[in-house]
C-alpha cells in the first residue's frame, strides 16, 4: 500500500519549511532509517529518515528543491516493488477512458480510503511508532517517547518530536527551579503598521542569499523583539590593551607548542568573561514570561554569526566552567557548521545571553537587538588606538598620557526584566574584566 510523504512538522510553531535536497532519486530504493530528504525550517537543516524500506516516488508536479511549502503538503509516496503510486494509477485510469471496475460496487466505493486520511489512523494499536534516529535521541535525552504524539507519516514519532519534548521538559524544570519570580502585568505588543506596496511595484527580497524560511524566521523574531520588549542601551568605553596582550600571548603559546586546539578568539574570551560576570549579576541572566521573570540557573552564551543564509546564533553551553581552549574548540565547530548550513536546531537553542561582535567591520558602537526570550545582549565594537590619560586616579603617580587600545561596549537590555542600575553594574563588571583579565583567568 502506498504511503504518503508529506512535509513534516519541524517544531511546535512551524507552519512551513523549505525543501533543501532530495538525497534519494525518484524510483530509488530507500532503506529503513536512511535519510532521503533535507528540509530547512527555523534556521536549521533537518534530515528526514524513512520509516520503512520502500521505493521513493515523487509527484511529477510536486514542490521542487528550493520551494517553501506548508506543513502537511504532499511531496510523494513510498511504494513497494511492483506497486504503482496513486498518481500513476490515476493516469492509467484516465487513459482507459475513466472506465470503472465492473466488479466494483457502490458500497465498495463508499468504503474506499479518503484522499486525505487521518495521519494518526495508521498507528500501531500496540503503541506509537518511532524512527531509529528519533529512538536513539530519545534514549540519549531520557525522553519517554511512548507518551508522545508523532508528527511524521502515519503518526510516527520523528526527531523533531523528541527534541521538542526535551526542550519542553527543560523549560518546565527551569521554571520549577527558578530562584525568583517577579510578577508583573503583561505588556501588550504594539502592532507594526502594515506596509502594502503599490500594485504596480515589484516586490524585491532584501537578502537574496538567504532562504525564504530563514529570512522569514529572522524577520519575525526581530520584529517580535522590537515590538514586545522595552529595550534600553547602555554604552561604555573600555581599555582593551591587556585583553589584546592576553590574546597575543595565547597565540604565541599555541604557535610555540604546535597546539592542535585553536587559539581563542576575542569572542571566545568575551564568552568566558561575560559568563563569569553573569554569575555575579544573575539579573541579566533571565527571561520574560507570562508569569513574570524567569531567573535561569544555567549560563549559555549565544554568539551571533553572519552566514550566507542569514544571522544565526549558535550557543556555547556553560562557558564559565570550561577552559579557553575548550570554548574555542566548541565555538569553532559551531561557527563552521553554521556557515556550512549543517548546524542542528539543538545547537541554537537554550541560550540565556548573547554577544555580537561588529569590530571586524570597523564599527565602534551600535544598538544590538535583544535575542528573545533572553533579556540582554552585548555588542562589541572595534579596538582603536587612542591617546588617553592614565594614572589619573592614582595618588602615588602623576597623571600621564599613553596610547591605549580602546573599545566600545553596548549593552541592550529589556527594562521589563531588569532595571537600569543592575544592568549598569553588570556592564561595569564586564569592563573591569576586560581591562584586568587576571581577575577571571584564575577561575
């Protein structure tokens, strides 16, 4: 019996996805557990596995590679050897002049299956079915998959279902263990005015290199951040001369020893020092919810990365407890996967604070947009050599001028979650860590 292949649901809020690649060709045999389709949704590319051994048959007029379609759209069929897919059977019937089977009866026609059957009607009555990959991930994440409702063909449980269940369980555990919940009235989002182009004007996409699915996700999240938060940006200029010396020393040590591990970048150094600063100022390591403020007990740093597909934010988990070489190795892997479009959705979830660096583009200061549901983001500007006054506050030394490497830091925070004074104190601590790295290196 032919089994429908439909666009799977990749997340609880997903409404559409983009066909990236058919890894198997039309008419090719696909083994059970083998990947036959790559689809993109919510900024990540997902591998779709076959639940059975069958022959892949694609719709002649179905969606093509690169097209974005709604969840549940029919893409093709899985058939057994010698079996014709429904579209070929219908074509054969049309060529015969639409003659009906003389042995068919009205009652048999009435009992024929609906062209759009209930996706859960074919579930094994003994329990739910699960793909091999989803089963492996469920065991790794300790998810009770037998209680899940699958979004795959015939109600099968796929990887996205397991990942969503694990994320929901993690959020529930975090909410139960939160340190404090501050009740506050909900803020009504301000609807953005609709911009309707004139009928005679062509519609041009702003970023042709990014896929529709990725661009729509980025646009939706940035719009939500702009219209639902109360953003405030604080800026300060810091002396990054000692941080520059630290990185130069690490580079020299790595070259001298021929180390295999990568040399920590400035982003890696900031991921470490920001995480340690958040331990001292947990008010910035929080999120807004309908119940109030959720204070996170873990610290995961997102690192904004510009790719051909758009802006992605891979997450380095628990950098406060990791060494700089380990942070650098993890960040390099995530950045490479993000730029190669191979990063998983799980590697971009769970962030509690984000850093974004535009220093390589000769930008001094800017106003970064909060990466929801986080409450704050730190913008890092370029290092510039400036003549500054030093030792001004030191009573034992006379004030003098010197050339120092200066940098502007921009902290945007959600005023619904945290007030200005705690945010300023956090930024002050980050500044001190930048100017005096030995304060946190020994931790």
